[in-house]
C-alpha cells in the first residue's frame, strides 16, 4: 500500500487543502499452472473512487528466455516509468509531469491484448497487439513495441525498476512506440544506477516523450512532447533501520494543436528526502512538487509525507 499526508495549494484557488490519503492498495496473486504456463491476477484500490479494479489478469507462457507469450490484461510495451509503476519508482510522484507514461490505457497503465517478449542476453525486446476500443475508443488494433539494451548488469524479466538501491549497476537505454490509425506515442528513456564503493548509490534517470495524436496528459491537445531529468543519491551509512536518500527532478512538457485553445508549457520540479528501510518493501518519502504553467492552467504545489509498505 501507499498512504500519504499532503498540503496542497492552487494559484487563484480558494485556499490550501490538507489531505490524508490512501493513495493505493494492491493484492498480487501469481503462480504456475504447468512448467511452461503461469497466471497472474492483481488488484488495485483507487483512492479517488474508493473502488477495487482488476489491475492484471494474464496467462503467461514461457518456452525459452527468448519466447514469452502473455495474453489478457497487463502492462504493454511502453516506457520504463510504466514498467516500474508507482511502487518501484525512485520518486514519490512520477506521473504528474506531462511526460512519463502518457500512453493510452484501459486501466492504470494496463491494456487488454496479447504480447511476445524475449531476453537476448542484454537486449530485451517486446511487441504486442491490444484492444483499441478500451484504450482510445478507436476500434482499430493498437500496436506496441519496446527495445532496450543494458550496457552493464542485465535486468532480468519483463518488469523494470527506477533504481536498484545498489543491488545492480545499470546503464540502460530503451525506446518504445505505440501506434493506431496513423497516430503515434513514442518515448526514449535512460537509467544510470551505480553503486560507488563506500560512497552510496548514485542514480540518473531521463526520458523524452512525443505523443502525436495518441495518449498524452491533456485530451484537448492532440500533440505534446517534453523531457525530464532526475538525479538521486542514497547515502551509504545506515541511520537506525534505514538509509537516507535525496532526489531532485525537473521536467518540461509542451502542449500544442489544441484547436482554438492556446498552446502552453508545463514545468514540474520535485524534491524528495526519503528514508529507505527495506528498499521497495518499506520506505518513508517526504516530497515537494511544484507544477507551473505559462497559460491555460493554474499553478499548483504539493508538500507532504508518504509511506510505502509491501510484503
């Protein structure tokens, strides 16, 4: 689960708000059917609607490291941010910058369809076809492809992390695109995650996105593009149960082709001071996020404290 307290303010609003939230809660169920067939079923509690939905429900066929077939609902080939999700992100609030994981989806980044993915040593490739109607309303099939290369340690499996907290040394570049009826959504992502001897863990993450008629963060605009840079440092010395980490991120996104609506830019700055107790299983994350627009939307900021627990 993830739960938080935040203080929020919008420019020109009636005042600030203070909120205690159950941001997310999930139940994961998975296991083998035969030596080559597996199944996963995961749920997600939505703190906004107070409802529980089907996050993943997929049959998983494994014939070799190079041949995996998934069918059902799951994360499609997309950017690193979608493939690590909120629980394996390095930061607290990853999906507020107009850039990360702006792909269309049926539910919480997931699509309904079928996919092949394979590991070729340090090269990872995935490709799939997904139901267009549940993602965009267009009945045409939505295609998705991702290619990634790990220059240092290999990232096993389909899912990714925003950091490995020193368990791996990662230098990875990935690219993904989704396409439907001539419209495209394309991203390039980068991660450097390096453990320095007796000097902690240093991380750099970056992404460029171009949503051209497909996806994006504002449906009134048919095109948006942007990039962000993130840097984090995990101190080597434990303090009590865990270690402290500092993180900073800056993002800029541009929204265009909104008809009669004015174009606008979004700039997002986030700072975290985190206390990592047991990596992704237990961490406390303080956050400050400032989102500024040059037109159309009011500026907002959020400051607060979040808790994440996983078994």
